[in-house]
């Protein structure tokens, strides 16, 4: 099951590749949206969140059900 989860994460990150730069071990779900020029640092989890233009999320952050940027 862990392999399937990793594959799903890579697919989600590929979807947002042009709008966002991802660090290592970043977890996002299907309900996340990015406006562009965003960066998520290492070991970050983002769930059900909309992130505005040019926002940065620092290392080891956990954000759920939020709107910012």
C-alpha cells in the first residue's frame, strides 16, 4: 500500500509541477490548489488547502483546511 501512496503523490505533484516547487517527502491531497510560483519545503503536508500566488511553506509544516497567500 505504501508504494501505491507514493505513486499517487508523484502524480499529484506532476499535475502542479508548473505552479509549484516541491521539496522531498511532500504530501498533498486532491483538494489542494496553487495559484503559481509556490514552494513547499521538505517533509510538508498540505491537505484541503488553497495557496495563493508566490507563497512559501517551510520545512516540516502541516496545513489543513486553509486559504492563504
